[in-house]
C-alpha cells in the first residue's frame, strides 16, 4: 500500500506526480476493490500522524 502511495506521488515517465491529496483520493476510491479497506485506513492514519509531526497538510481539501 505504501508503495502504491509512493508511486502515485512520484513523477513517472508516463505521467506527472499526483499531489498527496489526490493520491489519498485515489486510495479511498480503490478501497474495498483495488486496495484492502483496512490497509487504506491504516495508511491514511499513518499519513495523518506524519502530517501532525511535519506540520503540514496531506489531506484532501474539504468539499
């Protein structure tokens, strides 16, 4: 799961990197189908904790 997030947020020859917020949206969209829902939740919690430590936002903007 972390490798999928890293791949999404890294620049690739075939596409530009996604923002952290866009990558989170992709993970949530794939939860329960492409990705295990529990693992997605765990990764998002870890990213939230990392955000708190780093002092910046990785969350998708509120709609």
